[in-house]
């Protein structure tokens, strides 16, 4: 049948048959997993913690045959893990040491629009941007990456990304695995394609509706990584930092694990499962149990939903199966942590006093039939209001939806209670085609009639090609203003 199909369609048929990627059992796992260092900081006279970050170019050797030209933050690829406590005031000196305008966006963070690092806060070559804010949200696993207009995909693919972990008193009181790099391990998962010279190839495969898809996996910048574990319970902070690829994470022996947190923090209670699916930009915190001497691989399995088109599924990576990282348990394991019955308060926005219900239809590279324009503010929301956004993917291929400034509550999916993995705070959600997602969100604290926040598909090529809009948060007497040129912030040293 396969030969007949290929013979009938010629080159196109052969390409279709070869498009599915399967690396299960083919990865050597001969590189020790890199753990990103915690970012250093100093306290200034005001009591703020100040971090120095430099976006720079360099070369990184991932695979044999020569180094790859890359970008990174305080290094040649990726960046340090930033860690802060709820209630802390943080400041950053972000210096652009590459030869292009770029930016750093704090994905998932509640903060003033002018500090958001979106397309209205560009950093010119040789200049320094100094955002600052007070952290005021629950403990969670966030991240940072470029968000320069039209080039987010290219700049992220080169390697500018890192985790941003928030802590709070509630999480500190729990006996969860929490020793960074020991039983609390960040996993920044990215796919990459290398050309014949070992350089990144960000071309979009023929027929792909998602964007750039790679056939090699990097975890924290390590290729074919393994990690030795010394504790029975290990917390994995999973970040899908790929441009487009979706992952359906599970272990090679199908062992169950506990999902304890999603984008915006801990779930109300742990949920036992053997798969967790993350689209680009989403995060999940899971706790997995090991036995002495265990060797097991974290994998990505085929997607758990059908796009309705076998060709679209195949060419956009939904059928791929990939080995991610191997874990090797020591012969004796410490056993001092646990998973409490209750983790955090459940999202409680409710829908009784909704100020506005908005509809968002995603199709092609547009939202509600419009593509992004830097000088157009699509709408304003009132500070303190709760709104419900009804979001639907009308394409027969992959989209997701990310909103800046807020963590939202998934009220229902096509009128049905959301599954357990969507019952915590979220800022990015996968949109299964033709299902309506009702998202409740409250806008508080930060108002600005001129400087907007973004909403967009987080498949980065889609975003760059116009699948994005912008809104402002208004005070009681404010009206929608006008976007200032270049975002209106100070680039001074």
C-alpha cells in the first residue's frame, strides 16, 4: 500500500511517507544534561534585586562536526534561570550585544505594559533596557524569550530563552521536591534542524502549516542528554520552548506521574496521568517516582487528538515520536519529599459578574479577520473587570492562544468542564480545531491607555505573519490612547 501510494503521488508521496519522525531507541544519550545556572543578582539601595542580562552571539557545539552559530543570554545559547520571590521588587539591565534590534518578553508575568518586553519595547544594538516591577503572583514556572515584531521565530530559534521561576510562601510550606538541579529539574525542550555545516536550519518543511520543525531535540541546550537522579521523587519543570512543535510527554515504560502545576502555578491537587501534552509556550510541573537502579526515557508520543486531516497531522509533526532525555536512578535514593493532598487554591474568577464577553476566531494568519498592526489598538479593557474570551480555532491545523499580563481560568471547552490539566491558571492554551474555549480573566493593577499588551497564537511563525492583536488596560476615566513610536520607553544606560 505504501509503495502504491508513493508510486501514485511520485515525489510528493515519498515526502509524505518520510515526513513522520521517529527517534525512539535511536538516541545515544551520551551527554550529561546541562542545568542552567541561577542568574546572579545584586540588591540596590532601594532594596530591589537587580539582574544583568546580555543578549550575545557566539558558537555552541551540539553535535559532532563543528560548532553552530547561536545567540544566548549571558552565554552562547539559552540563558540563566531567573528566580524571584512573590513581593520582591526586581529590576533588569538587558543589554543588546547583537547586531539586530531584539527584545526580551517575560512570558506569563503580570507587570506594567511598558515593562512587558513585547514588540513595543525593542532594544536597539548596543543599548540597554531597564524594566522593573514588583512580583505579585503565585509561585509558577514562567520563561523569557524575544518578542520583536516579525522576527520572534528567528531570534528564539537562535537560542534566546530561559526560565523564570517564582516562589511564594505557600509553595515554601509544602514538602515538594524543591532542590534546584537535584530533585527540581528544569527541562527546556526545543527541536532543531541542522544543515550540512551544522548550522541551524529554520526553513519551513514543505506542506507544514505550523512553521519550523526540527528532527533533533535539545534539552537545556544538551543533545542526547541523560540525567542521574538521587531521590525517589523528582520534580520536572517542562517548558515547550520550540517554535511550533507540540509534545505529548510520557515515559518509555508508561509509568504514571503526578501533574502538580501548569502555566500559572500549582493545581488545586495533583492529577495522576501518563501523558501531558504541551503546545509551544506552555509549561507543566510534574513529579515522577523512581526506584533504585531505574533507567527510563522521557518521550514525546503522537498527539492525543486528530486534526481531521492525515496529511496535516503528518506534515505538522503531530504523529512524530521522539526520545527526549534519559533518567538513570542511583542504587540508593533519598526519600524525604512528598506530594501533599492540597497544593494551592483553585482558580475562582467565576462568571457571574462578567463585564464583557469577547469572541476570537483564529483562521489562517488572522484573528477575527485582522492581522497585527503595530499602531492599531484593537480594544480596551477596564482595570478590575472580569471578562470572558471565547476563542475558537477554525482551521484544520494547529493553533494555540496566549494572552499577556494575565493568567486565565479555562471555564469550559465546548460547554464541557475542562479536563484536569486545564483546571489551574493558564496563559497559553492549545486550541483543538472547532472547539470553543471560554477563558475567564481579570485585569488588575496595571493601567496604560497607550502601551498595549498582546494576544496571539504562540506558534511563532503564525505570530510573525500577523496572527496577533493588542489591547490596553484602562483606568476608570481613561480612554484608548495612541501607541507611542518605539514603545515610548527609555533605552538609556
